[in-house]
C-alpha cells in the first residue's frame, strides 16, 4: 500500500514510517500543510494518516480539500486532541477513522488495513474483475480458480490497475505507486513495461483475457472495453 504520513512531530513520523515500511508498505511524508498539499497534488494514495495540528494550517483543511476533489483515499486522523467535537467534525468531513495519541503502531497498522479494505473492496476481502480474483489478505491472484504466482511488485501493480480500471495510468504514476519516494532515483520507466509484460503473460497463460491497453505516449489502461 502507498501511505502518506502528514505529521509534524518528526520522531513520530519516522517511527510510523519505519514500522509501516517493515510491513511492506510504501510511505511518503509531509511535516507541514504546504508539503501535504504538494504531495496530494502530485500523487494518489491508498491511505492518509493526518495530524490535525500542523505548523502552517489545520488538518481539517486537508479533509475539506479531499472532499472537494472527490478523492478516494482512506483517511485516519491521528491526533493528541481527544475532542469529541473535532472527532465528529473530522468524520463528517470524510475521515474514515480517528486514533488518539499515543497509540501502538500495531493498532495503527491494523486500522490502515481495515480502512483500505473497506475503500477498495467495499468491505470484502477480495476483488474480482471478470475471471480474475485478487485475495487482499493472502495477496494471491487466480484466474478462473487457477492460482497465478506474482511477485509483490507485480501483485501491487495489478491491484493498482484493477482498482483504477478504465482510467489511463501514466508510467510515472505507476512507478511512484510501486517505488514511492525512491521513484525519483529511476533513470527511466522501462522497468514498468517489464513488470506489465510479465503480469500480462502470467494472466493470459492462466486463461485470462489481456485487459491491459497501451496508451501511446502516456501509459496504460486496464479495461474490458
């Protein structure tokens, strides 16, 4: 999963990022409202961890922005403020959960998984696209019941395209989703072509239709049309 951590307490920010990355997630960080706004303007995320009190703005402003833009990310408020009014306001504006500091990182991780599951699969533990079935917990892919082995990056990339089916995904967006902040270090996006080529072959070899469409000069689209 791709997670944006908006937290101005740098020690806590690093602790959260280290824990979540050890769990196999990709993390981007923002310490201010301006940094968060810039991140959100450039990329999409699976989940956003949002501190309400930032040095140059309020976290609730970010919730308002996400709501105006009809963004689909899950949002978990992490705040030292145990205020019922703020909790209600945050949830009303579209936050999916509210966690009071201090908290155990294992609990935060469990809540992230639950929020993303509800967002991406409407509460289900799997996603189906015609003959393709993706098991979210087991991280398994099957075609008409036949298991298809995929690497972690292939699984994440396929899930990203299926969750955004019908949309054109640029190569840069796909790279950033898989590699996170390290995507800037890539010399080219050729390896995305290789990943998609491998996914297509594995799915079609198992009996699936090839749903990937190349969009010249832009990227790819996953669609049945």
